[in-house]
C-alpha cells in the first residue's frame, strides 16, 4: 500500500487485457488522423494563444461544434528533448504527482503486455462546490515514421459501477502525436520534440464556464507542465528504474501509412515482443508503482481541471454547477 495525497491506494497487479480487443482500436487512430487533417467536417480552428520561452514554444486553438464539447488542439515544441522521453513522460503514472496535483487517484485496471493497451481508472479533484470526476480510460500507442501516435479515450468497464459521486465522464478523447523536429537554433539538428494534442470531453460543466477557466489558466498550466517535463528529463539521467506505466509506453504497435493514411496496417515486430517479455519479468520481481496519470494530456487537460476553473466559477458561474 502507498499513501499519496492522503489517499490509500492499492498496488495490486492489473488484470490481463488479452480478451479486450475492442479497447482502443485502429478506428480510434483513424479518428485522430481525421481530426489532425481536418476531415471531421467541423468548423475552422480559432487561435487561442501563441507563447514561447527560451526552450519551449506553444500554440493553442479550439473549435466549437454545433453539438458536443469544445475541441482543443495544441502544438508544443520542447527544445533538447527526444520523442521517446516525452512519450514516457506523458505515460508515466508514478512521476505525475510531482507536477500535477489535480488527480486524486489512479490505478491500472487491465493491461496487455503484447500491445501496450491499457485500461486505467482516474479520479480528478474539482473545486469544492463540484463533485470530483471519475474516468475509465483506454490507452494505446502506435508508432510510424519515427513518430508516436498516442490515443486515450473513455471506455466502458462493467467491473466498476457508476456512482453519484464522483461523477463519471463517459465522453473523453485525448490523443497526441509526438515526433522529432528541427531545433529553432537553425543548426539543422532534429533535437527538438513536437507534441500535437487533440482533446475533448464532456465534464458536465457549461461550455462558457469551461472556456473561461481555460482562457485564464492556460499559460500557467503550460509552464507547470514544461517544468514537470524538465524535472522528468533530469530524473531520467539517474540510474532509477522506470515505472510500470513508462515501461508500458515502450510497447508500441508498428504501423505503415503506405497504403493510405486512413487505413494504417499494424505490424508488431520482434522488438515489441521482447519488450513485452521484459515488462512481464519486471512485474514478477514486483514494482512499487503508485498513482496518478492522465496519459493523454499535453497542455489542455491540466488546466481544464486546474484551479483556474475554480476561480472562474467563484467569479459568478459557480452557482450553475454547484450541485452537479
């Protein structure tokens, strides 16, 4: 057992996911590609922000569909970072509480050591006048052309029944592409890492309230995330063993887009199989993996659930959702 943020969490091993082939499939990858290519028939992107520091660039957009939640898109470029490091950072369940205090609970429910497919259970802390939110999320990583396509989405899970509190969020899609890009130093080196995020969810909060919170909290959340990534980068320089989730991030499904972007063909090679064996061996030895991950966030999700929304609600909109 491990105490984290005052909660006692179970560290029992996750179940096998071999029989859940419907959890995060190629259709979900195609959905991500359609969003990236603008093939979903929705309105044009509206620019929200463009900021930079000495070693990070950030851009964000949103779209307002006629029905459903706001769709957010962001592009973050980290100088002097590899795609593999950033991939592990967003997948790492154990490290996240060091920079993101908003998640109250995390547990791996099921996993597949051959494909890297996982089901995770999250509980996120909301302002005191709202109930916390609960998520059951499937996630998986594909790899093509030296880029990583990371998909997370809400999935059904009969083993956990819905409760009044925390309120479950069923509609959730948060996915991103991670790849190496040229450094802005202009030296021709592919030493920077670009992360493109597509995110939407229905948290049960009015759109205008959520947008207000996002607008006020965006840059602060981005800077916090960037600091967390650099801290993770420094921590990885040591000889410390990888967390369970970071190990799972290394199991990717190889795909090829040669036959068309809309029909990627998964190809699992021998390297993937050996990675699966390595993870199983580590699990046999026992891993002290703890808590907390929202593997699908790059910049949007953390401020959607941050104190920025609480401040916005306290300014006058809080009464609208106080009992939701």
